[in-house]
């Protein structure tokens, strides 16, 4: 009995704490006089976008190696990372803005998300998907790619969602979205390839534009927690109160950078 107890405890410690987290149940209701959150995301200083170095590994034939070089290398030596897309006024593009733990509001749109493997990068780099909609995965390259989805948990842990091989040009695979949360997308054949998808049960999520602007509409009146997430910055979390029919302004500023795993 003692051995069984010790084994059970050891197994429980291996399971991420997030696995025990209670999911917030979301109720879709009619919203007739909802409020809006709008704002801008910036950084304290302009950050230079890095270049990803690409060294094509040996292939079965020289023609295969040359095809990969022509497809994947878009600037001398590699690719622009497209991570720090920062305007002259230090406004940040591609920030995921999410309302945390929403319990009630409008139904999520049934809008599919296409993720394209193109020139050895994923397009879009940052996207929004909705649970019960579809992922449309496409390979526009004449190379083998795989699209590997993993849910991002605390502590850098990722939980496998699905992994799709796309060996042929113009191949398309459709998959039902069944997992909510922040999803990391990668290609194991080309380790610099990455994308990020926020999979939501509700419509209250946005991505900042080239001027760092965002807007989230039709929220029921109340207090909300808003998270600002970007692959190259430490996240920011803020609280705000939303009034019916009104616009609540909420700006955020990143002050610390971080190095994503694909840059190692």
C-alpha cells in the first residue's frame, strides 16, 4: 500500500498544474447594449527585428538542397524574423489581446482559420481561431512541411494537440478546433518556423494592427482582466471596468523583451 501511495504521488507531480485547473464555463447570451474596450500597445524602446540564419542540411540530391534554399532563404543568409514589427512611434503589431475568464457574452463566430506554409514560414504569424470552427492547413511550398500544434501551458510546457504532415505542394488538410487556449504552431522539419493562435470559446479577443491599435466590442458591463501577449515581450495584465454602451480606453506598454525558443 505504501508503494502504491508513493507511486501515485510521483505521477501526480508529473502532471502540469494547469491540467487540474477548472475550465471557466462560457454562456452565450444576447448582448444589446454592450461596452467596448479599445486602446494601443507600445514598447518603451524600439527593438530591432532579428534575422533568422538558415543553413540548409544535406539532401539526397543537390537539386533538393537547391530547391530548399530557393524556397526558404528570402534575404541573404536566411529570413527576417518578423517578430518585432514596431512602428516609428514604438507601436507594436501582432499583440494578442485577450479577455480572461469571461463567463457570459456573445456567441463566438464560426469562422475558420487558414494557416499557410509559404516560403518556409507560417502565414499568419499570429491568428485567432474559435472552438468548434476549423483549421485549414495549406502547404504552398514544393517541400515537405509538418504543422505541429501544441497548447502552451505554464512553465513553458506544451501539450500536444495534433501534428499533420504535408509532403506535397498545394496540399490542404482541415481539422476541427477542439482545444481552447494559446496554441504554438511549429514545423519540425524547419525549426525556425513558428506561429501562434489564440483559440477562443468567445469573441472577446483581438490582434493589434501596425499602429498597435485594438478594439473589442459587445462586452457585458462589468470588471474584466485583459492580457497582452507577444512572443518577444513579457506579457502585461491589466484590469478595467466596462460600462454598457460606452468605450473604455486601455493602453499597454511592454518594458521587457524575451527570447522565444525558435531563436535558440
